[in-house]
C-alpha cells in the first residue's frame, strides 16, 4: 500500500534523531521523552496528518510536462502522448482523493505507535548499552 509507505517514510524522518537522544545523558533523556510525548499528542498527530494531506494535494497538482520534457531530452525518445496540461493527479487516477483521506485516517495511529516505540526505546536504552558493554568485554583482546 503506497499510503503506508509514505507514512513510514515521514515517520522515519521524524524519528531520525532518536538514537542520539537515547543516550544516558539527562538532557538527552528529556529530549527523547519530549519527542515521545509529541508523537503521542493527538493535536500533533492531527496537525501532521493535515500537513501530509496538504503536501499530497500540492504534489498531485504539479504539472508533469516539465518532468516528461526532461526525461525525453535525457533519453532521446518520446515517452507518451500526455496532454501538455496534465498534472500528477491525472496520472494517479481516481484514487487520489481516497489517498488523502487514508493519510488523515492512518497518520495519527502510526504516530501513536511510534510514540510508544520511542518511549520503549528510551526505557530500553540503558539495558541495551549494558548488553553492548557485556558483549564488548566478552570478546577476546588480541
């Protein structure tokens, strides 16, 4: 499902700083908790879903002619018989409105799941660091 892929990609960007924040430092722990709280906040989830929906609408309104022209120049061959005023949404077909609805429906749920994951990762960080030290100490030194 394309919507799920878009949601996961946006979520990965939102969670990118988590490994650096998961360290034992008090300030970092506070930042990780703040990120988890924001991911769990219904208003943040709603705003993010609205932003993604607006971005998808803007993307679907983009004209495809400049992209087709560039691809044709690069390949040296005609790529199709698209109208000069075609938009990306025209190529997406009739599903484009449903996609935006699914974004608004699924993003808050995905963000809540990421918030739970961020909270769990923060709680697990000290144990994972202990495990890493144990593994490092068990490797024979040369």
